[in-house]
């Protein structure tokens, strides 16, 4: 047919001698050849099933406990099949899959997975200990479902398979404490069209931990075009419990104000990492953002603005929000140092100077950073107003909850240059040397503790203070009662060991490992996640006295625009150290950590990246130190 038409065209050309006819026929010939070429290409595509337009897509397979990637040619832009998801591959690849932190007692995750529909998930809490436990788990279950929905953007495909999650507890509901049993047993298997999930625990917090582990045994594959699909590891047995009871993260909301929504987002990250203590460094010399009913002038004078404070209702709501996610909130009112703004109104109101050295210059002589301010330890009204602050916080905290009184970096030169205090010291036959002011400092703690106990109605609360000159092992027993005070150690790697020998309870927050602001100011060094992970908790004769540890985000050099990336995923590195206390180093945990980083991002945290994307995909082929 092509030859015939071509011959015919030449015949016509020979008979048409005019230029116009020649141009017309040449155009017809060109058009005809283009049509024929397109037809031939279409026929070739029909014969071979392919076209010249193809893509390379990734496929993942678990080989020797490693997810190995291969590139395949495809007419689709992405691999929407189950083997196209690195998340699904890592779900069951290796002993611990993509769990973070890794379980401590027993872990069996076999290779099988099963698809399920999010709208089919059912909960059975009939075997929980009491009604309050059922109500708690109802809210915790909604958090679980909400986190799965974030895998289903814009939506997930429905399946007939029904996951039934049976949750049982034996202990009645109580608030989470240091002595709370957080262990759980998790089992997953299939029965026909049902996925049977059993979570057994002593307490609701153990059950919540089991539910979090279940969340990490779910992944998604597919695409926006073809639809997302959820899969769950379907043959699992896990027994798990944490090594350390205090697994913390501290946020400073005094140097910079952070909205409640930001704090909640970080509590979400904590919950999904099984961190269980949010240490709220709420006040400092820069600001007092807590709006308390019995001490309203504190925030009026101390907040950066009327919009940058935490209402009493917000504080109560935050405590409940955290509890549902298995997180305690320990509030810190720093004193006697780190206290200035918020306390200025005392003299004008007839209470005398509640704080001294406020905004005093040159600041380097009177404090560690501007603005200066230190509570007045000889003014009885100082303790009166501390008592009012304590009363409000005790009213919203769970009964017997620990309280952080700060207590670090007291500038003795502030007190020693304040006429009122010098005169009092002389009148009471106190020496004006370091020992005399240490006595005054310890007296402040004794009076503050008395006010706290009076408002609490007992003397049973755990009181936490930062390590300081007063907590040096050689002198601490003279000043602080080991039955009441827990020391949070932030400098001196051997100090925790020495304090434990003396019988003091210790929380570790070493600044050269766990301070997340380091590396962003002065000559300090940035502490990456591997340094945090690899730092071993000290071995002591009485390990029960080391309660745990925490990372600290001081906010002089971070605000709401960057806090996520400076905290996460580094804070999660400590989560595994405290939960599992692994004998292996960070390198063996790296790809589980990368999956957890991705999980945090999916949950809405703007977590910082820790490796190039190529390294994330090519497991075991990229070592960056």
C-alpha cells in the first residue's frame, strides 16, 4: 500500500509541471509519510506491549536482613506494587523490623504481611481492669487511628480484612509514676478475613506502649494515583518492658515562647518514641509565661505579651493531652536563680523586693546571662508567693507528682552585693564567705520545700533540682536531704556515680551529650544522634538510683520556626538508649532510626534529616561519620 501510493504520487508529479503543483504535492507526500510513521509506531507498540517512553522504578527485597533495592524498567512513573515500598520491606526485615525503640525481652517478626482497611479496625476493651481504664484506652485508640490516617493521604483503599485489637489490663487506672509498670505483650496472627491482635499489660500505659508498637508494625504502599494500601505484619510475638523509668525531654519556654500546638506536637513525637516525661522548664529570668489564678501578676509582668502566655485552662488541657499519650509533665519553676521578670511588682504592692539584681548591669558580674534576677531569700513574702504558685500547680498536677525547683547557677555575688541581704547576714551572725551563702542557699530550698509540702498536704512529693555548687558530692549531704531531693546532673560525667554512692537519686542530662542547643552558640559542639545513642548510662552499685535521663532544648537560640529540626530525631536516639540500653552501637540501629525519622515526619514533625536520600535507599552501602 505504501509503495503503490508513492508510485502514484510520482506519476502525478510528472504530469504537473507548474511550481505551485510541485509544492502542493510535496506537502501531501510529507504529511502522508508522517501519518504512516505514526501508524507503524502504533503497530509496533501493539506487537511488543511497550513504547519508547519508559521509566526506572525501585523494587525492594529483604535479603540477609537488609532491604536491597533494584531498579526495573516500567511504563509507570513509580512502582505502586507492594515491592515498591521500602516501608513495607523494612516492616519485617531484620530481627526488629522498623521498631523504635527495639523491644527488650522477646521479639519475633516473621516475613508475612496482610492488607487491611482502616475503616474496619475494631477494638475490644472488655477485659480491661476498670471503667477508667476503658475510657483512657478509648482516647488512646483514637490517637492510634489518627496516626494511621496520616499514612493514608489522600486516602487508603478499603479491604474486607478486619483487624480486631483485644486489649486487656490487670491493674486499675492510676496516673503514670516512676513505679508504673509499662510492660506489655503483643501478639498478631490471622484467622480467615480477620487479623487478631492481642495486647496484654498490667497498666493502661503498658497497653498504650503495645498499641504504639502495633502502629510501628503498619506501613503503606501505593500512590496517590492508584490509591494507598495499608499492610500490617501478620505473624508477630513481642514481650517488652523499659529499662529506665524516667525517659525525658526538656523544653525551655522562657527564653522563647512556644505555642501550645508546638508543645503538643513534641509530646506526639515523645509518645511515638516511648519517651514518658516532658520536663517543662516554664520560667526563667527572661519571662514568666504561666497565667496562674492565685498569682496573676506573675504573667502580667513576666510574659512577653498578653498573647504569649499559657492560661490555666491550657495547662490543664496539656496535662491531659500528654497523659493519653503516656507522658508525664513535670513542671519547673526555676529558683532561686534564673528568676527576674515576673517578680518586679513586689515592692510597689507592699511586699518588698521579691527578687534582687533584676536587670542589673554589667550582667556578667551578677548572673550567667542577661537579664539578671535572683529571688530574695530573706524576704518572707518571697516564700508566700512561691506558695501561691505551688498551690495552683499542685491543683492541676496528679497527686504526688514530682516537681522541679531548678536550683542551679546561683550567683553568690548578686546576694553579696545586695545591701538588704548583707545587713541580714551580719545581723544573724552569718559569714559573708562562700560557706555562709551556701547556708543561705540551702535555707532557701528548705523554706521553699516547706511551702510546697504545706500546699501539697504531705511531705511525700519528689523534688528535683539541677546539679550545682550545692550538690557537689563532698558537701551535698550537709545541705540537701537525699530522701526528698533528686539531682538532675548536667555537668561532670563522674558526678552521677558519686551521688549514687551517697544514696541520692539521679537523672542524667549531661550538657556535653544531651543538650540539644549545643553547637548553635559559642564554642560548643553539636551532638549528633549517634553520640547521644552511644553514650552509655553509668554502671553503679545501686542502679535503681539512676532514674534515667533526658535531652534538653534550651531556647536562647531556637524559636518556633526551627525547634522541630533541632529536637528531632535526635531526642529519639535517647529513647532507645533508655528503653533498651542496647549493647550494640548506633551503626547497627541506623536504618531503624531512619525509618523512625520518616515516621516522625509523617506524624507532622519537621524532623531534621540525618543522611542523604541515596544512603536511606541503599541500606548498608553508605557509611557517613
